[in-house]
C-alpha cells in the first residue's frame, strides 16, 4: 500500500500545506490539500475522499478538487465518505451554495462531480479496493479516525484528536497493521490550548503510547506551522524509536 503525504501540517504556512494523504493514487484520507499537490491528471484519478471531520484544514482541498473535476470534464465523481455528522456538516456548511457551490448537483444532479457516502461507525466497509473502519475519536466536533487495510497490510489514521480510547481498542489485536498516523498540533507549553481544542502535544502523545498497539511505528503529522521546530525537537526527545515525523511530498510504502 502506497501512502503519499500531500499536506503534512495542521494549517497553512509558506510551502507547508494542510493535512491530506493519497492512498494508492485513488483514495484521499483527509483533503486539506489536493490541487496544491497533484497535477490535473492525478486529480482526475481520485475516486474517494475519506474525511475525518469538516474542519477546513482537512477538507478545503476537496472544494478545489471538485472545481477541477467540473472544469476538466471528469468522467467520474469523487465520493466524499465519512460518518453521518461529518457528511451532514459538509453539505450544510461547505457545499451549500454560499461558502462554495453545491458540486453534488454540478454539472447536473444526475451526473455530478461530487457524491456523498455515509459509513456506519465501527463497522468495516469497502471503499474502493480497501477496507475501512471509522471509529469516533475526541475532538471539538464529531470526528473519526480510520482503520484502513487492503486485506494484507493496513494502518490506523487518527485524524484530529485529543487523548482517546475507542480507536486504540478497535485496533487491538488486528493483524497486518504497519503504522499509526497520528496528529500532534502544539508544543508542550501550549498543553492548555491543546486541551481546549482537543489536540495532542508531544507529552500527550507520550502518555498515549501505553494505550497504542505495541511496536507499531508512529508517524506524526499536523504540527501547526508556526510551532514546527519546537514541536519536532520535543518529539525527538521522546525516547522511542517508534516515532517519526512524516515528510510532506514523500510516499511511504507499507
Ligand atoms: Zn486539523
Ligand atoms: Zn480539527
């Protein structure tokens, strides 16, 4: 399984793009950046967008992707996929003909460039050629992480979350898991802000380690651009060879 890091950050900075991953060229996992990291031909290959929650740093690239698909005469739609409150949030607050056009009716309601699909919580469902289980995590709005696998290998994607439990419980004992992709938004001195905004810091991640399946490599993303250096240094001080900060633009293979 191929995972390309389109955007590795929890906001936008100079050359630092909001969070998005592309799995096997076809399935987005969050969509904070899409056209900013892919050619038009690559965008036309995207079939599904798994979305953890509707915050802009995870979905704004989907808005611009649908714009590309409509203007490039795409042959097939992209399907925005998540649990019900996330899909409802996107329909009500983003693709509502106010903030952005309703691309689920463009160019026509019968053949739009955007479709929506609702997944059941904590049930394994087929998305493209992968198996996906959405599991609620702990953020300021309804948010899910995903357990994603292809039948042989897979990974856990935590999206935005503070300290959490259900996702780790759901992953316990699963075979073939090769990595945990997890957020870290703020440095330790902003733990108060992390608590209010339901995010993680290096020391909160250290406390999560005991709950996370042992030996699983931990791939960090979603550091806020303005705190990047400080946060990376604190992560490096956690005495665990499991921890690695993901590099934007790089493709990781499981
Ligand atoms: Zn975020
Ligand atoms: Zn968020």
